[in-house]
C-alpha cells in the first residue's frame, strides 16, 4: 500500500505491459482519422474515391514489404495475428491433405514450440481434426533459457509436415535461434511458420533469406490499433484463403479492408522506416538494465526467468521468492504500475505459467512469475519514473505492507456477514478499490459503494480514519487482495473496524 502523501505522485500511470498491447501512436491515430474522413472510399471501387483508397492500401503494403524485407511472396492485411496463424495453418494442412488424397506419403508430425502462444497449437489441433488428417501434434522441447532443443528438432524434422516456432516469446522475451531452426529443417519436408508478433520493429527476421513459409504479425503490439495485422506467405508456399467472398486482397482474404486500421499501421511502418520515434537496440538494452537494477534493489533475491543475452531488451520476466504473482501484481497496481502474470490471453486464470513450466523452471518460479514489458517508444523519463515506483514497491514489501495469507484472513469478512451488516441500522461504508475500467466491465449488483481506486487511496484514509469507531468500512475488489491491502492501510491509520470482502467480488451475489 501507498497511503498518505505518497499517493500524490501516482498521477502518471506506468504501463509495463506492452507485450500485451500498446497505446496507439499519435501519427497512427491521425492516419486512421484521415482514412475515415477523407479517404473513406472502398478500395475495390473504380471511381476517384475508391482509387484514392486503393493508393493508400498499396502504399502501406509497399512500406510493409520494405520493413519486412520481402519484395516477393504474398503480403496481405488481416484482422491480427490469430487470423494470420489460422490462415497459415489451414494452408499448410490443406496442402498435406491434398498430397495424401493424391496417394502421396505425408509426414506424420505437426510440431510447435512448447512455449508457443496458445493460438498456434489450438489452430493446429483445430484444422488437423477438421480436415480429417489426424496427424500427431507434438511440442518441441525447450531449455531453461526458453530456446528450442535443436538436437531434438533435427531428430524429428524428417517426419514433420509443419513446424511452428516463435521469433520471440511473449512472456519471457526469449529470442529463438531462427538460423539454427532453419538449419535443422534444411532438406526436410516441413513447412515453417514463424510467429513474428513480438519481433515486429525489434528483430530483423530475414524472412526471404531464411525461407520462412509463413509469418503473421499484429498491429496492436507495436502502436497500431487492435483489429489489424499482416500475413506474409513465401513465394511458392501452399496457400488456402481462410475467407472466401468478394475477392479482396487479390483473392487472398475476402472482406472489405479495414482502411482505418491499415492506415494507422502504415503510419507505424513509416515511423520504423524513417527512424526517430522508436529507440534503438542499445537504448532499449540500457532501459532494461535500469529496470533490472531497480528490481534488484527493491526485491533482494529477485530471479530473472530468462537470460538477457538471448531475450528481447523490452521484456523482463521475474519472480520474487515468497511472494505470489497475484500479490506482486496487486502491489505494483497500488503504485500505478501495470504489469501482468504472463500472456494477457490467460491472465484471468491465475495459473502457473505454462511457458516457464515448459522451460523446466521450479514450480515456485512458474507460480510467482510477473512480466514487465515496455515499448520502444517509451522515454528515458518514463523508465526513470518506473524505476522509482519499483523501489517504492520494494519498500512497501519490506515494511510489511504486503500481506501473507494469515494476515489477509484476519482482515476478511465473508459475504454472509457483509449482507448482515448491510441490513443493520448503522450501515457500513462499502468502498470499491478497483480501477474505473474494472468497475465498468464488472458492475456490482446489491452493493452501494464509494469508489476509490487503490492507487488513489491516500487522500481518503484521513477522512475514513475520522469515522466513529463503530462504523464498519468494508473494502471490495475483484479477488480480495487489493481490498485486504486497503483494510490493512486503514487499520494502520487507527480505524480498527476495517474489513475486506473475503474472496472478492467473485464470491458476491445479491441476496
């Protein structure tokens, strides 16, 4: 907790979850608005407005080809990486089925990296079943550094019809040895998909040189809006459209193009080409070093779950011995620092990271892991403020302001007791300490609450401390962790009748 005056420094949110999504670049916002207001024509139309939109579309595609270094092959705009992955996997597996139907031998294995984003193995299993191939789907093992076991891959490459690997991992930042993978696959029958989502703007994938067959990308991981992405398909690689219809994207992807999203993506690609907006690799490494030093000072014994020399400089995956991931996330959240426990797609499940488990790390590390990821456009001042907040979090932990299970239990009031209190003559004060966006996503029925986010609690503590001693103050949040911190802070201020809804709002239902 950060009670009192310390909360006054929290006006600026420190967003360290860039691997999940990024804000939209100012130039990208302007380009999207211009596409909606001035270049609103359908690029398939042959009149002037349509031709102007077509020129925009062609210009962004040309910029994408330059950034990716792919003068040939297919390059189509998609709704994002998931669609690109689906299209690539369908294309590869449909080609395998055609070979089998023609009486040709088909490699029996479909391989993917054990730390791959879930979108990849799920797509493989889906199309493998739907196309009736029933090939064996198997994960490529990784080492404790998160890199693929190239010896294992060499031993299985001759039997693989499709191999899927990430360019860089979204949880740990581990950068795959693409040259080593290419060598392991050389001469074999496998088509090769490389998930380039975390690599865009950070790594040179050398797509054509490495003979990568498919590479999907997502705009919102690099300052473009959600809902736009790209898929590269190597010249000569099998291709089957995922969507059939009006013949857009040269018949490769039906559906009217998302011109606002594509225009915004084009502005980001242009910024990559021109330079000056995004920090260079050396600067990003320096920013990571600053954050790592702050974490070491704040949390003695902190463990970094992936080696820096083989990881993206924008990603740190850490574990603090004795502190659960959700407690560390709540601590950071109270300081206005936004981090995650891993992939945003699985954050709500609060399970140990399957990525770290696949790396063979100890169970406590997988269960305690927290990811901090910053963007290439984040300033030096932003990083300095982030470091200051991390150090403040360390002080809070050392001061005992992060609660263990026993301390949290002593502050809890179960849902039945809360309902009983609400029916009493002297009604309690109920305070919702969630952020505004959380409240809008999960409204609470049957609870009239005062709404004060945990990150802004300081100024309210003095007011609540002056309440009569008999007044119950009951804090609520999603899981019960932040509300327990709030109750503890108010008790420390001298109001002993402060409580936390046990189990959080997940346990609440109106009577």
